[in-house]
C-alpha cells in the first residue's frame, strides 16, 4: 500500500532583513508571489496534500490570490502560524490527517523541485529523518562570544542545510510533543528537534545550490536570474 505524505509549507514569517513592508514570501518574483513556486512544486509532486501555514491576516489573501488563482488543488488547509517557527510547525502538524510521512518546507525557498521531493519520499522508505543540503563552498570558522576563532572544521564535513526536511510523521510528532514539554530548548530547524528531543539520526540528501532562501533584496536578484535562465 502506498504511504501517504503531507507537506507543511511555512509562510508566516515577516522577514525583517528584506527591508520591505511586504513579507518576502508574497513579494513578486517574475510576476508571481515567491510562495507560489514552492506550492507549485509540491502540487506537481507525489505528495498527497499540503498544509499551508501563514499569518492570520494573510489567510484570505493566500486562499484567493495564490491557492485558488493558481489552482493549487492539494492545499487541504490554510492555518495560522505561531509566534515562533516551531509553533508554526506544530500548528501544521495538528492538521495532518492519515499521513505516514511529513515534509516541512520554508515557503521562502522557491526553487524546491518535484524531483527533489521524489528523492526524499523514496529515501523515507529506509530512513526516518532526512534533510536536503549542499557541501559548503566556503571555509567555516567557529568563534566564541568575543569573536575569536576556536575551530576550523574540515570543509568536507560541513553542509549548508536547506528545506524540505522529511520525516516519518510519528517521529516528528513525538519530537515536537517533547519539545512542547521542555520549552526552554532553542531549535532552528526540524532536524534539530528530532536530534535533540529523541536522539534520532538525520541523513543528508543532496540538495541544490539553486535552492536558495529569499532573505535579503540581493536574493531576489539571484532568484530572478535563475528563473530568467530557465533554471526553475
């Protein structure tokens, strides 16, 4: 029997580094909202349904101007995000019904592809926790509170981690339930939650250097260049 999968797409952040009154996920990228591109990729993928997590004030806009306008038929629910990223993920998880697998994706990453999603779904047959990532192109330094270098990791062991991140639903649900109990733990992505809460091992699947996150105005220029060169 085919395993059922759900994608949680996070689009509730404001993105202060973009220096814009419009949240980055709604800014127009080659005539369409940034958020459209990742939703379209999941729509074209093997994922069964999508839970879209947005700010309370954006629910109607997303429904009318993105989901309905571009016929994203797999969006089963549009829910309100939380004050922190992990709370937005939990709100998304609360809406998942009958899924064996769940992916969490940042809606500000427009260059996820159906092929990348298919690779993750295939890998979930053997692994419970996966992230996409790419080897770091730069030398990375670890520094202390005074800005002094404490270590230079071997670049071959350093990866820049992206989304989607994919898990068995039961694993991610258990990890977030435990996170809610402990509260004080600081986490920056979903893999970190399953690592710290459950001691789970996470496998890296090769991502793409084009799978950038829209964070600053310069990122929009790069993203437009990718689209104009037909690299989406």
